[in-house]
């Protein structure tokens, strides 16, 4: 944008304030505008609860700040319920046109997410007045406040937001990036310059009592949640009970004017809070003094935005009750009690937080918001078109329905996380791999998650070309997994930064699809159940013989996970009391004998001792030593290599016999690169060592090329056919 062409022409700025909370954010801007009379003409419009005696007649503090109030609009319909809020918006819409017609501002500044602000933005937008919205793009818990905030953002022409995340959300809402300014919160300009003042002791004495010391009192401020009023009232009562039991001096502010506030005040009076010697109940405190009180409090409790925003600048401990602020960015000073359903929970939170001190957090500002906003206002070119431009992402043209659409293939997105590669595939209901994508698996969590989402999005775009309808995402990963929550509990050593990881939430959030997660061994068993040798078999075991040893157990046609999701860790069945060390830290595990890693380890040992190579064996000097060299050497008559393989066959066979004697499946399916080498020796050991009734159980090798991908897909595809998983 260009600066105003004629510096002598002042920009007419109307600032509309509805309540004590938004005035704390707007006042610094008003002072900034007032200090530049040669550039700006300030008009102040006051409405809402500012003009109500029960809420402190807070318009007086605006007058005390030496602002001329050009218009006072009585817009609140009393009742403090949902209908009264709607009627108040309607009353404001009736009164505002006359005021805006008279003032004819070049721009109207509105703040936040209050219903009064929605009336202001609606009236101004319909009257072709430019709107600057403060604090757009922020998210709470999906209350009506969120809906109002986003509605105002869509009506506004310019945005001054407080955090980088809020800026990104506004961009995601298709707002024009060139009209979004990341300023920080204007209240931080004031609080960061005032909270070090030396008069805080006098302020504490005036509001709470002569004998009260800093960090030895509580500030309480709880507002109703209009989407769940009865629950709000319950939490308020529990908070008061906990504060009474905690027995500390408490400064409690009346709730705002939203629906439910009248009932909350009734609860407060029923409990005798206003007469209790430990409490001081007030309707309003000037912002500068309130900031000092919050700064030096032992704790702040409730659901006010001040707790998650301003209090962080001082490191004041905060207890956030309920869901009103869920989704807001907070510092480490905030302890959330979202399910505040008992007195004991809240009391315990007070015990944890009271008297602590946390590092100061400046998530919401650095004290320089007002200079940025004034510079932004100066840059507005009133000759620019008033019409908003929405920056929508590119979308495909709509496709008319035809026979291909009707016959589209129901499919799943499959993700396989291995130690080396990350693979994504589109897999049809019949188990056909329509398309497969492979990338190296990144070493860090953030890079890995970004790549998973990107590869899935690419596959979803390609699925349209292949006429596939993606029903969901299945993820196969190494390690222990809680499939109920979609969380990787403990990773294998092959995948770094992969423990205690919630996979379901970020992938589902990015793709807007349901997501299933399980470990690779279980996925191999699921693949066999749906597409392989296990189809129609009620009880079978799948054993993966690859880099490690893993597997899955199907019992009564269902996958067994175990009480702590540790079932079917077949590679860690112990077949020796004192064998080779395993990657799990124990000794004598099946994996330490028969896995690809174990065979490679032994092959390297023989090679280092110059005992591996035999006549007829083709080996290059630079070639890395693998399990394949050991197997080849044994075939060519190397007795030491043959002895190592015999020990591996025996260990695996004994492990399988243990499984047969424990689970008594009717089939054993070997999968993985070593399966074909192990099939006959394992069958032989079963015949020699198993109980007679188990000797007839067959060992087969899997015919599936991609068991992990197919098993991940089966979690999605079985659900769509209502098969229990």
C-alpha cells in the first residue's frame, strides 16, 4: 500500500469499545492516535456493558483517561441469557447506523469476539466503512466466541493479529496476506512498561487488604461459556468451594455480561463470598492496577483470556478451568484443568500452582504493537477499492457425474514406516497396489511428519486420476503401538525420535480422513487375514523374518494386542538362558539368533577372521557384508557358515514350537526376505520337537509382496465393510 498522498488530510479513525476487557486492548491505540493529532482524528464510540451500573459503569475510566466520548449507545438488553444476547445485537444494529452516518469514519477499529463487536462490524461493512479487526485468527475451544471472532474477520478489511499462528490461521481463512499485520497485543505495550512500578504494594493494600503480601493472594476471574451454561455454573461453584477450602486472600471479579452471568453471581452470593473475610468481590479494576495485581499474585484462577495472555508476561502461575480457552497459545505458567468436575481437582491444582514463579513469556507481544498499528494506518490508501479480495487455494474444476464416478474404486492410503524408507501406497479393496511412493525416512520427527503428510496429499491427488475414492489412512510402523489411540509408545532403534508419538491426530487433521495405526508385525498378520494364506483361517501366526523378527497373532479371527499392546513380540521370545545380546537389551532372544541383523553380525565376524569366503564365492572388496553372503557361503560348503545357519534355524524352530504350545494355531506363515530359507528347517524342527498333536501344523511362506502396506490398508478397508477390528 501507499502512504496517504496529502499529509495534511487527517485519517478519521473511530474506535468502538464495548467492555472493560476490550478497552484494555484499545486504550493504547487510542493514546497513540491522540498523540498524533496532525495525522489522525479520533472518535470514540462507547456501547455495551460499559454503560451498565452492575458492571461498574466502566465508561468513566475512559473519561478519566481524558478521552472525549463522541457517542454513547445503550445497547444491552438485560436478562443475561441467550435471547438477551441476540436482542442486544439487534438493538445495536438499530442504533449504530445513525452514529456511523454522523461520524463518517475512514476506518473503524473493533476488537475481539464479543457479540457487541459483531454488531459493529456488521453495521460498518454494510455501510461501506473500512474495518480494522484486532486479535483475529485466534482459536479457543469452539465456543460461540470463536464463531463471532471469525465472522468479524470475514467482515473486516484489515487485520492486526497477535501471534504468528493467528496470522497463519487468517491466511488459511483466505484473507489477503497484504492486509494482515502481525503486531502483538496492544495491551502488552502498557503492561510491559507498567508492571515494574514501585506502587504495587499500595495497590495490593487498597484492593485486598493491609496485611496481604505479594504472591500471597489469588486473583479469580471466571466467565460463562455460552454454549454450555449449566456446566459453567457448576465449575464456578466448584472453583468457589476450592478457594474457600484453600483459605487464601482472594480478589474475585464479577463475570462478564454473557448469558449465564446472572446465575453465576447468584451462586457467588449464595456462598456468601461478598461477606467472607478472605474475599474481595469487585465489578471493575482499572487496567493498570489490575495488571499489577495479576503480576504479583500467588496464582490466577478461572477462564479469563488474561490468564492465558497477559499473565504469561509476568510468569504468574495460572489455573485455567474448563474449555473456554482451549486452543489458545499459552506459556508454561498455565496449568489446564479442562475437566474441572470436582472440588478436589481444583484444590490440587491450587496446591501445585500457588506461590510458584515461571519464566516470562512474550507469546502475545513485545511491547511495540501500537507503533506498528499506527504505521499500518498511515499506509492505508483510501483510493484503493473497498471490495475485499479473498485468496482461495487452487481447487479442481467440478466434474460432472459419469459412469467412471459411479464405479470408482474404494481404496485406502497405506503408510509403511521402516528404518530406511518411508512408503505410501494407494491400495484397492481387492488388495491391488494401484500406485506406490517411496522416499528415504527422515531422521527427525518434524521432517518425518511433514513428509508423511506431503506424500499422502500427493497420493490423494493422484487417486482422483486413478478413479479411486480414499476411505481412510492405515499406518504400519516399527515399535510398540497403542492402536486404540493411534500412538507409538516405544520405537525400535532403527527409527529415531519416534516414541510417545501421536500419529492419528496430526495425520487425520491434515488429511481430514480417519486414521488407523498398528505395528508392522500386526499389519503383516492383518494382511494375511484379508489377502493371503490366513483368509478364512480362524487361528494362525505370522512371523516376519527380516532385519529383525516380528509378527502378529490371529486368534478366533481377531488380532491379539495384549493388555499393554506387547503381544506377538515374537522376536523377543527367549530360546536360550545365556545367548547373544539382543537389541532389546536382553540375551538369548529369537531375534539375536535368526534375524537378518544377527546373520549379518556373524557374517562380518567370519569375514574379519578371513573364514567366510570359499571357492566359487564371488565377493568384491568394497561390497558390504550381509546375511546373503553367509547363506551363499553355507551353500558352497563353508562349514562354519553352515553351523551358524543351523543354530539360527534351530532357534527359530524352537521359538515356533513355543508359540504352538502356547497359542496352538492351525497355521504358521513365514514372511520377509528370509522366509524361504527358514520354511523347511522350521517344519522339520516342529516335526521333531513339538507335541504330537502340534506336529501336523503346517509352515508356509507368504505370497504377499507388501504385507506391511497391505495390512495397513486392511485396517481401513475392513472398517468400511463393518468388520470388527
